[in-house]
């Protein structure tokens, strides 16, 4: 019977992947948004190899001109260019474009690493290179049908590509009954665009199982072999797509596999016990749990965790944007022949307790003693988990659910109940605010939003509180893998950072005199409000970057890198450092790094992409400095901190510089502003070299210190791409034109020589034939004359014998004479015939020799003609290639209008809460009932604020008190506030609110400051 595995996150991931596909379509189809060339690697095949091996790989991507180096994030992985053998037209070995020979030493650990390619246009974005410890092979095409299936062994990795929308790959393997076989198709985890569907068939063609979204949101099959025999595996793309970067790595065999780990986190610095759940676990025991009918094994292991959770841990598995801020380590189990997949183990700073079932109702709520962290499961289907804890009034706790950030398809919801008991002893429940998804989309190229929930809880009163945790998706599935962490902890303000190149190509490339940017995203933990100072370490010579301030309301800032006009090409590994002062301690954090998995078109000012891009955490941030000059530069006047106040107006001066007579339009806008600031897109005309960026703040703009910059969108810039390549191709074409022409002439001459030889062979053959005929005739004539002579000689002998018998017979004597004469004549004829035959024989032999020589010459000229023709054809074919290359590179080098984005220098703006500060008021102002006094008020005016400031008071719970409203006139800083206490004024110490009201740009700001007023009771004199 066919078994279709309905995976727990099928519907969830389908929606995500559809959004990703839409994003790819949105961001990669508009060539009109081209930037200056920046090298990009879209794929590498194969996308991995076994440790201790050497393989050949092929790259795909854009702007790969002169790609000559591969850089790996592990020093044990190195590469050299693949070299082609010399040819008749290229006398020395030469590099094969886009192909490299990669060597992996035996000590490289199992896991994924980053690879980048360096070429003319810098160093590329990273792509995954996956290392295994098992044998590997590449698919053999064609393998679209069963009869063409590539044979594979068990405990092996197969590297393949889906090359077109109709392509499927088929493999066959032999297995024994009872074997537990896993088939893990890695695509997303190796940066592939493939969305694989995996199907397994028996020898009869019956489908046993298929899977689309299994482990790690990819195709995964775990099945027990029903019988000895041969089985087939088919891989296809779910969306019928294909191409060079639709690659995969299929791990097949009885390999260990971890479905999940429990608890999902441990205490920092501990060496605690964890339980692995999965299959083929070495020493594993069968558990009572299963996933879609698959029984799970369990294995207890101990894992040591670092004492400092903020330490950047090397992760050799995929980490998605929503997981980027998590503190975790990676763990694998080693089976008899292979390592398992990796699982992430979180690190917490509070004790871990396990969920205790049953806690599905409020009455069954599990009692917690915070601070602590609960390890629980959204299991079984429609699971609701309840917890309770005691809290004192004004106690502040962070209550947080972590599940989606564990890489799971969950959407946690958090509800807090306040529990009281009425006079009748009955429980009263008050629902406090609920919490849902965390975060906002700060950047489309690295979207850190999560379906997890967090709540900053302050207890309103002493008492009991309950927490309900549930998952929005678990109502549709019963899956023990859906684990969660519920933290109830004291606030521990802290932060984590992720640095992502802002360039939409995903690489960080600078040109001479150019600027590029790095977005730094921050997770402000537990309400951290302090500013974070960001800086860059590791910049090469000629590249600078100023520190920037991540203001209190901001979760993203941009570092601007500036290359000098004379900067030299370079590559540098950068480190982004964040520093903040938290509770009097100086805290430093190193940013993790991120990269996009696809390109995004460049957007005009004020545009925002509709979809987020697929992205992941990378293993470093690499800057390359390449040739090329920026057509436009804009500089903000940053010789000071630009200060204003809420409601104020800033006008930031700028200067603009154009390169190579560029006169096109430039649109500029200030970026990275805090909320509630109105900015204007400034159009900089060709004749304009200076101007101002106006910023209008509203009364609710958050105060703080912020670093901002301007983004400049340059359009219709005439750019010539790689004219050097065009010139090289032109020279090569001219050389090849000469070679092809010479080859054609040589082939023509060889043909002519062949034709002449053919003619000579024909003539000599005819002459030999004629000589042979004459020789035959001469031989016949000679034979005939010899016979005639012999006959004549016989007649002479007969006549002589007859004459001898009759000596007197005169007739006989005369007959003898006549016979003798005939014999003499015959002998003469014989001699002549013999001489003639000898002559014709010699002529015939000479003719034969000439014909043979001409035939041998013909063989040589025939071979020469064939060789010359073949060389001429090869030269013509090579000429076509060089012609095309010359045409293509010449067309590419023709000036074209492109769009270009660059950044200005950064500046710092400081936004004050108010345009004034109020000098500290006296600790207490005293007066007696029936008396008057004056409260001196002194203000300090900020940001050149000169308007009138009005003062009033808010009085609560005091009678008989009169405080006059006063105004500090324009330009002045002091006034006295008259206070009158009636004879019956309420005696005692009273807190009065002094309220300063000011107008700025037609907006009203109010500043409240309390002061103490002590009214002394006056005893009434007795009459």
C-alpha cells in the first residue's frame, strides 16, 4: 500500500515557500535596476564533498569575470582553477571558466561551510559547501527513467541537479528486509532553490512513500525495508522548475537521524543530560512516541554548554533569520558509519524544569518558582499548557515562549491571568494583555520576525498568576517534535546583533571613492533602552567607517564604509562590534553575520519591497575592494552633532560631487530615522553642488541620539562594462582571424596539390597502361618471330638433309639457299623483335615506377589536404567562438544607462525631549496658612529655542491653595511662581506638579516636574 507522509509543517511551509517564490519573481526579473557589476555566486555543483577527497566543481552566477579564487570559511578546504590542455590555437594550459578543483583535508569536520568566489568585480556572496564523512557520487545523466536509474549504495551521498522544468532524477539501490533506511534530500540547507519531492518505489513500481516537506522543511523519508530487493528513488521539484542552481545532496542509507532533542536548552556552563529522539541512533531504545506512524528511538546523551551564552558559537547547520539572535550550540551523534544531522541546543541563564503533564486546564496548572525556564511540548493535538507562579506587587518579569526560533512551524500564543479569591472563597480570573508575534520587519533582506511570543509583565498586586501557552498550528497536528521553551525570568537587559550587507546582491563590494553599507539589526532584550555604539574592525587600508549610534527606539542601524579615491584592491574579514553601558557595566557584543539567498532589485527612495527574501546566518562578513569609480558622491556636513528637539526642524547641509560628466538626475533621502519624522526626497540637479535635507519632527518623535545617512539613487548613468575584456577579445579575434585565414589558404593550397597529384596519378596510370599494352604486343611479336625463326631453321635443316641425299639435285640446292635466306631473315626479325620487346618492357617498368611514385605522392597530398581542411574547419569554429566573444564583450562594453545607489557620509543627530531644561527645584517650598511665597523657576534654553514658556500647576488633594500661572517671555530664562495659601489651606506636605508648556513649530510640548509644598498649620488664637 502506498504511504503518503503528511508532515507536520506541510501547510505552514508551503505558504512560506510560495512567498519566497513570489519574492524571487519580484526581485530578480527587472534588469532595468542594474547596479555597477558586483560578482554573485548563485550556485556551486556539487555543493559538497567528503572529508579527505578532491573533486571538481562548477559555479553559476553573475558577473563572474576573471573568477580565479575560491575562499572557504574553513582553512582545510582549498581550491585551484581547473586547467584546460593546450590546443592548436592556445599554446599554454589555460583556466576553464567557472570550474575549480577543490581539496578537503581529512580533519575538516562534518557540517556546512561558506564558499565565496573572487573575480574582477570583487568577492561574492557566500554559498554553502557541505562536508560529509561518507562516500559520495554525482548523478549520471540521463537518469529520468527507471531503466536509466543511477545505481547508488547505502550510506552514501548523491549530488544532483534538476536541470529543467521536466527533469526528474531516478536512482536505484538494493536493501535487505528490516533495514531502517533514511533518505534526506538537502536543498534549502545548501542554499539551493530546489523544493524537492521525494518518492520511493519497490521493484514492481508501487510507490511506498513520498514526502515534500519533512525534516528541516525539506523532503525526508524514513522507512523500514519490507523485503530484500531493489528499490527506486525519484526526485523532482514541487513547482516544476530547474536550473544550474537547483542542486541537491541526497543522503541515503541506515544513517542516524535526530528528529528533536529534549529539553531544547540547558543552563549555561552545565554538562547536563539531554534525550535525542530519532532513528538509527547508536544504542538508542524504542520510545513510546511516533511521528506520522514512524516509531521514534531515544538516546540519552550529555552535552557541555559554554558558560557565557553570548559567545559566538560556530554553527555548521542552517540558521534562519528568526533564529539569528538565539544563543545555541550544535550537536550531532556519530553512528557506526556516518554522523547524524545537526540539532541546535539552546543556552539559558535560568534553571531548566520539565513540563509535567497533565497541565491542560487552569486547575492543573504546573507550579513554577521563577526565575526558571520550562521545557515543554505542543503535544498532543490541541494541547493547552498551564503554569502558575506567585508574584509581588510591581515585580517585573519577562515571560517568553521560544519555539518558532527553534526552527519549528509553530505560532505560540501567551495569555496571563491574574487570580484572586472573593469573599465567598471563589476564584476570580482577570485576563491580562495577551502576547503574540515578536518583532517587526526591519529589513526585507533579513527578516527576523518570529511567531514566538514575549511579554514584559509587572504584577499589579501581590498574588497568584497563571500563564497559558498554546500553539496556533498544533490544533491541526499531533507531533512530539513541536517543543518549546517558556522563560519566566527577571529582566536581564542585553542585546544581540546581526550584520547584513545592505547591497541587494548580498555581497559587500566597494569601488574607488565609493560607499557601501552594512545593516546591523539588534535584538534589544528585556526592554533595553540604552544606545548601542556600533563600529567596524578589520577594515583594509584606504577604507574607513565612523561609529554609529543605535538610538534607544531603534532596532536597526547602518554602518557606512567609505573607500578613498586611491584605494587598492583588497579583501578583508570584517567584525562588527556593538557596545553599550547596561546597569553601569560596559557590555560588548560581536555581531553575527547574515546573507540573502537570492538577489533583490534596487529600489528607488521611499520604496519598500513587498516580500522578504530567503536568507540565513553566514559564517563571516567579507569586504572586497574592486576597480571602478562611483559616478556620484554626497557628503553630509558632519562636523558636529546636529541637535534639535521633539517637534523641531533640522536642515542638514550636504555637498554633491559628480564623476565623468554625469549630469543625470539624483534622488536623495535621509535613511535610518527614528519614528515620526517627516523627511523629503531631495532631487539634486546637475548644476547643484550643495543643498539641505529638511527633517520635520513631531511631538511624539522619540528622543535620543541617532546616526543617519542619506541614500542617493542615481539614474541613467552611462557605464561601460569591462572594456578591458572587450579589448582582449578584440585582439584575440584579430589573431584568430589571421590564423583562420592562413589555415584557409593552406587548405586551399593543399587541395590544389591534391588535385595536381590526382591528375598526375591518372596520367601516369594511363601511360603505364599504354606501355603495358605495347609491351604485351612486343612480347607477342617477339614470340611470333621466334616461332617463325624456329620454323625457318627447321626448314633449312630439312632442305639441307634433302639436298645431301640428292647432291646433284639443283632444285634442292636452290631450295637450301632459299631456306637459308628465309632463316636468316627470320633471325633478323627475331633479333629486332627481341630488342623492341626489351625496349617496351623498360618503358613499361618506368611507367609503373612513375605511377607508383605518383600514387604515393597522392596519399601524402590527400592526408595533407584532409589535415589542412580539418585545421581550417577547427580554425573556423574557433573563429566563430572568438567572434561571438568579441561581439558579446563589445556589446557588454558599450555604454549603457544603469541605475546606481550609494550612501552619504553618516551624521549624528541628537533629539532632546524638550527645547528647555528646568533647573532642579528646591527640595521643599514652605509657607504657612494665610501666607504667600514665590517659587523661583530657571530654564536653560536648548537648540536656540527662544519662544515663550508658560507654567501652570496641577494640584490634587489640596484646598485653599492658589498658584498663579506665569510665563517666561521670549529670550528670558527666569521667573517666579506666586503661591498663596489661604488661612484654611490643607496643611501638610503635598506633591504639586509644575507643568511647563511650550510651542514649537505649531506643536505643543508639556514638561511636568513635581515639587514638594509644605503648608504649615497656623493655630487660631483664642479670644
